[in-house]
C-alpha cells in the first residue's frame, strides 16, 4: 500500500511560498467557501470528525465551538508549531512544503470563531522554516488572503510569527500561551481552558499545525469527503514521522488505521543491515514502547490504546535488536528530567528519580523493591501531575515493564539486551 | 558571610553592545510580551549570551524586573547567561539520534575541538552543546549549527565539518 | 448556588468556590504546601489532591472550582499513597537536619511527614547542598530546605510588588533565587520579610529565630506602632521579652508587614530607649515627669509666640501617630497657635 497524499498532495509540485501556485492547484478554495458562509464552518468541522493531530486527539470542531460561543471583543487563533516531541518532524514538513495550507487553515479558523489575529508559535530549532513561513505569509498578504478585508469579504485576519526559545514543555498549550506572553513556559492550571480564556485571558483556539492544515480540505470538499479516508472514530489521513533503525526515515502520509507493519515495510523499508526489529516507540518520547510482535496494530487512537501503544502525534521510532532498551529508557528519562518545567512536584522530582532507578537497572545495581518503587512513582505521576508532560513521561518505562519484564531484574548482571 | 556578587562579576559587554542592547530593548518598553523576541535579538549582538550587565539594560529599558529576565533566559535552552562562542554547535542527543550513534559524533566533536559539551573553545570560535530533538530525525544523527541542519553525521565527517565552519570566522 | 457532595456530606457553595474552600467549610482538613490565602492558586505542590467522581486523574483541591453535582472524596488509599509519595519526593532533596533548623516545630513538611508516616524517603538526593545565603541582616536563605512551593516568589511579586525573587532554570535544576546568583544584600530586596513569613519550611528563616522554638513563645496580637496603616501583628514573647514578630491577618495588612513591623522590635529592650521625657537642666538632659515636660513646652511656645509671633513656630508631627492625632495636631497649630507652619514626616 502506497502513501495517500492529501495534506501533502501539492508537496514538491509547487513553489512552497507562492500563494498563486497554491491557489492554482485548488488552494484557498476552503477559505473562499468559509468567507461565504462563516456560520457553517464549525458545524462542518464537527461533522467531519476531525480530531486534533498534536497528540491528545480532541475533537477539533468542538474546540472551535468553545471559542465561537464565547463572546469577547478579541479572540485569537494560535498555531502550535512547537513540535518538540523527539522523533516528530511532520509539522516541519507541512510548513516547509505547503505553508499556505497552514495559513489557509488558520484563516478559516479565524473566520469560524470571529478572531482577527493569529500567531504561529514556531520552535527555535526551525530557523530555516521561519524564513519559508515569513515569505509565505508575505505572499498571502500580497494576494489578499491575509490582512484587512480578505478577498473583499470584510473579514480581517492577521498572522504573526513568534519564535520560541527551546523548551519542549511549550508544546503544552497553556505553557505555549505563557511563552507567547513573554514568560517562562509553565503550564497553567485548567480550567479555565484556552478556548474560553487563553492568550491574555481572551478566548483562544490553539491547534497543532497538522490539525489546522486539515481545515482547508474539509471546508472545500465537505465532511463526507473527509470521512472517506481513515476510520469511523478517527477520519482522515495522518502524517507519520518514522525514525530510528529504519531504511527510509522521514514523514509519510497514510490513512488513519493503517497498520504499523504497512508503514514500516512500505514506506520505511524495514530495518537496514539485515537487523531484526525488536521494539517500536509509538507516539514520541512520551509514548509507549511496544514489542515487534504488535506490528499489526492499526495506527488509530482507539486501536493503539487497546493494544498498549500510543497514537500521539503519529511518531514511530523503530528499534532493532542491536539496541539496549534500558539505554534508550535512560536517554528518554534524561530528556524528561531536563525538559520538565519544574513547576509541579511529581514531574520535577519524579522524572529525575525515575532516571536514577532506570540507571540502576541498566547498571545491574537494582535492588529488591526498586521495580515496585519505579512503578508506584510512574503511576503516581500519570495520575496526578499538573500537565500532560508529567502525566505521559513515565509511559516508556511503564510500557517497557509491561512488554519487556525480563529487563527489570534486580541485582542482575544482565545489561538489558533482548536476544 | 557568603561571597558578594560584586567580587566575582565577569561581565564583559562593551559600551557599544550595551548601547545597541538599549536600543533593541527600548522597542519593548512596557510590552513584556516582547521579552523573548528581544532576548533573541539582544543575544545575537551580545556574544550569544545575556550576561548580568546586558540583562540589566534590558530590564531598565523594558521596565521589567531583573528576576523576570533571568527566569526567562535560564528557562529556555536557546538563551544563555554564560558567554558562548561565535558558532554554536547544537548536537541532538534525543532518542532517534541517540539510536543512530550521537555518542560517537559527540566524542568526535569533543576531540576535534578539544572541549567538552557545554564548553567554548579558547579562541571563542565554537561552543559545543548537546540539545534535545531538532526535528531532523530523517537525517539522524544531526546537529543544528547557525541555523543550518547537518545530518547523517559520521565521526569521520566531523573534523572536516569543523574546519569548514571555522573558515572565515575571526577568533 | 451549586450542590456538591464531599465525603458523602451534601453542601451548597457559591459559584467560584474551590474544593479546598468547600472542605474547610465542612471542617475537613486537607494538607497544602503551596496554597496560601491571598496568593494566586498554583496547583504546583500536588499535596491537596482529592478524587472527583468521573475524573480519572486526581485533582488539586486548591485550584479546582466546584461544579454542580460534583462528588468529592478527600481520603482513600490512593490519595493517601499519592500524598505520601509527594512527601517522599520532597524529602529526597530536603536537608533533614531538623535538629538544627529554626523552623523545627513549625515546618509543614515535617508535620505532614509525621501525619503520613514517612520516616525515611526511598528516593535519592539529586541536588547536593547548595550554599546558604546569610547576607541579609535579618534572615537567611537555605536552598537545601526549599521545596519550591513558590509562596515566597508569589508574595514578593504579587503582593509586595518588589519582584526580587524568581524561579531560575527548569526541570530538576529549578531553584528559587535571585537573578545572576545575586545575594540578598546585593539585590533590590527591601527586607520586608514577607517571603520569610510565608515559607512553610526552614528555607527562609529569621536570624533571630535560632534563639527560640515556637512552643516556647506566647503570641500577643497588637497593632504595629510604626505608621498609621494599622497592620496587625503578633509579638512572639519568650521570658518576658519580644523575640520575633509574625504578621497577622488584619484588615489593613492581610498577612503582610514591612521591614519595620517585621524586624524593628529590638528597641523595646534596648538600654538606650527613652522611657521618660528629658529636659536639659544646666546643660544636662534630666528625666522629668510628663506634667513638668508639658508645662515646659507650653511655656516655651507661649513665650516665642508673644516675642516673635505665631509664624516663628512650626509643628512637625510623626507618622507613627494615627490620622486622628495628626488632624488634632494640625488644628492645634492653626487654631490655637495660629500658624500654618505644620507638616508630617510621612514621605514614603
């Protein structure tokens, strides 16, 4: 089965920054329809069943409706382009190849909820993407797709590019908003949710790049068209970021529900060098690690949850049998120890303690009770950290204990290699 | 009694840098939301770092507390209060790159530059940092150097890369 | 009004009431470290978690608002274990030399460790022992006892508006401190001591508190005499002497004090303190009674007024008196003496 390119249909076919070229291949049709009937957009998105592509899978139409239904003198559309999950680079590809799709999606969201101002929060690690976006934004303004009185409709929509400064936690929506306000990116307590009180306390739609990039197609072609691809509960295609021990790492677009095996073999080309696949980390650094035996799991939010995998933002990191899983777990926990914002106790203190415990297993110095302590701590964090970072960071460990229990031997000299 | 900060101040910003800093920061007066973009701009002219003196100028011009500026610059990994080199090598150490041999690349950089991760070469040309995912997992192992991604690195490529980067950069 | 059920007890609360406030209303005690009246709720320490029916994750009671029909459980095995683990995590990086700590007897971490039967943490210390900042004249800061509840940061920024304290770094490296490793003495700190007053552990303690234990002192509620604001405070008295001051929740000060109210009490037992009026007799200041002193002043004023007119006299009153006293003083100067030469020292 080959890729199904919908979001990336025009990728490589047009000059990415050119609004005219994008328009010539069907671009900005969704925005035109939206401007003609702004009141209908939220219902169209609701009917399409589009779910957020940033990891949480929240229904996008419902999210729009919160902001649409909150009266305010000022509302905002914020695009979360702080793609920090290790192993994810799909938003980068959208912004590099089809930036106008994102711009159009943001404008549609703006028209739908009555917001005239949008921000793209781009991570600092993508300075070369910033150049493309700036050019594309300028071209969109020049061609009347952005700015005052867009396409003569009387609607205004402005987009400003904001460059982050290197913090994974700013991918969390409320931390991102604090960062946009010039503060340390610490997650806010919810409620209130951003849809009601977000940027500077104003109703704010905050969505992932890929989610917003889906809006133009849905509005232009209708919800029924969108539902033709994907599954009943998760319609549409998804960009999957393939990384690790795989022949063709990169970003590929498949209908949601495609099995990991298909993606692994057809697009990824399997493990290079004749190595055997041992495990897959699904959904990024904070996702579950599953054994190769679960390769037939369909990549779909519900199927992933059932199988013990994580859909997340569609990351698949393939790990061959030459790797040491405990070494990878150590690397992942070093990541969370550093990237926790430090605000809430279990995340700030817990990630570092999980790291110490994992190291004990890796070094073969773990004692009786260490496994139980690690599980107790992991489950505590999952059930009581302030934000998604701390709630998800124990996932790799908890899933590894579930699927690879033989690695967690106490006072054992085994170095964690599954053979 | 603990040592006073005045005894160990190592600020080295020139009057010219402080003047430029003031001009940049003044654009964000009473606009705290401008802090991050302004720190990016200031850092670019102040030797890839925001030291005490520079931060004090930003605080004065933006009318923000120094604690806020320091809190922000220490929170984000792209900012530094410590002096850094002209070229910052950010070597990705996240899992996808780790799997593909970041450790070997790091050792090659350390050997070629004669410094450890987190340090700056004596001539002030290079700072070697390890960082988290730079979103270049399709070309792991990778590094972000002056806004450009260098992918599919091998230990053998490192010394050539360093010498080509160093060309034309004044010590 | 909203109907909620807490531990099986039905309760009606106003919209905007937090679960913690509702629990207080019912007399249910919830442990808190970061939460404090008059500070914005943070939900950071996670000690006050409770279970809300229908929500999988534990919720912090300090920040979660009550909703219609909400059913809350404030204690069960899961909650107990969760809070216990939070204490253990905090203890791992807390200097537990409690014997030598002036917060001994008042420390909330110590109190909860006892309540939740944590004798020893199962976790390791990952931060070492950072140095103590003893540069301030009145208090010390020991980062090794800081549990990062952010109370001091919030009181300094939100209420005192001095914005000296902040959070530094992130993740496990996060600390509370001053920018660029400044010491308190080098910073813009005004020594108001409110950070010390709100600290739940021994991280911020007054220098004087080394000399007494909380159970040795009696508290006397009084009004601060330094200015006309009327801040309420508690004098801490040991063996008949004032050894410390704590802010009280008065209408005028709501738990805050300034440097004078908090720390300037040593004059009380100072040998140089004036206790009676003095009149210079034959070049020597001599103690006299109040009647003699007032007669002396009245006679002096009358004499000057007759010889040189009322404008040769000026009155300067103290900001330590009340507004009413200052008003009467002004009246006396204008109406009785007949001059507009009257002023007050309040200039801050």
